[in-house]
C-alpha cells in the first residue's frame, strides 16, 4: 500500500515516484483514494493548475498517453532557466510548463522528442554560447543540464478466449509489466464482435486461445489488419496450417499472414497449461524486445 500518499496532495508532493510506479504496476492510482487495478479517472481537485507539468503528466498517464517530462537539474552561470524548472511534451506536440523559453527551450524540446521516440531517459547538456560543442547559439554564457524522463503506458496483452492457458498466462504477463485484457469469445461463430471494443496499437500483443477453429479464424481475421506488434494463435501445426490456408484463399496476402505466430509460443517442451503459457509469454517478449529465444549459455 502507498499509505497516506495515495492522494492528489501526496501525488504532487512526490510526482516522479508515483507516476513511474503507476505505469510499472499497470494501474491507475490518480484519484482521491488508492484504487488498485481500477479504471477510475484522475479527479483533479479544485484549485490545481492544469498548466502544471506534473498535473498534466498525471492526466496523460491516466488516459494511457505517453509523455516526456524535462526537468532542469543543474544551472551554472547566466541562464533563463532555473533549477527545478519543468516542461512536459505530450504525444500531440502540446506542452505545459517552461524551461526558460527561446532557443534553450526549443533545444530541450527537440531532445525530448528524441526521448519520446526511443523511450530512453537521458541527461542532456546545453551551453548558452554562440559556438562550440553543445552550443545553442545564444549569448547568456551559462550552462544547463536537463533530465529527460519518458513515460509510456504499459504494453498491452489481449487474450482472446482464455481457458486454462489464459488463466495461467494472465498473472505471468502482469508480472512482466503487461496490462492484460481477457476477451471472452463465444465459440463456433464466424464473427467476433467482442473484439470490436478493443484498441490495438503497435505496443499491443494478441494471443488467440479460443476453443474451436471457427472462432480462431474469425478472431484472426479481426486482428490481422491491426498494428498489433505480435499476433499468436494456439493449435496444432495441422490446425494452424488449415486456418492460415483458408484466410489466404479469402485474399489475405502472404505478408499479412507471415505476421502470425502459429502455433504460438517457443518450443519449451512443456505440456501443461502453465508451461504453455510460459512458452507463449517468452515468445511475446522475444518479439517485443528483439530477442532470439535461444539459451544464452548454449549459443554456440
């Protein structure tokens, strides 16, 4: 539990820890009370300033939108920025706060955009002179260091079907940092309307664990055109080959079908639901992180 700091005042008193912890846990705690694993909106108490970078950051995270927070951590000599000044960059290019304006702020926001793109925090240095390394073309003469902290929503895992494997996969994926949604699919139907309400992004992984090939094919047709980073389907090699062949005959091109990992999971050899779930999660992580899936001690 977060104790007395589970309040907007506690959030503002220690913003960095809360916002990072909220993303790591895949939860929203930005409300008047701690609400574990709940979709309760961040209620901004009357009097809080929506131009404050921390308040704007909390609101962005509550809406599962990425952001980068820039904080001036050191100032040496003359500078329009003061230590502790902050500015936040949102996904749509909007900002809140200021780090001195002018060329300094423009340079910081340019580096914040780089952090936005690669998701890596960084410490940047700016010399407020006209020429030379790290110069930004001004005459103030001072130097400024800025810490850029990207915040991203957790990767999402959509499990269509569930069952024994899905129940085992969910806690494993949550422990690995995924926000997990299980979509119950009615078996034997050629349509899967349950997936209509799901939003798919490039940081979404989808695992199809329905109980029959009709539902698997319908769910696969629904998700194969989405930007999901990973799409996996459970089943024997014969079943997966049949479903992919049927979809190919409907006009889906080879590039689209090649995105599908079927049968799903790495070959770990385990037959139990928990072992299969571990193999599935291992493959998802390998695809997401660019890993090979091979044993690190047996690479030769």
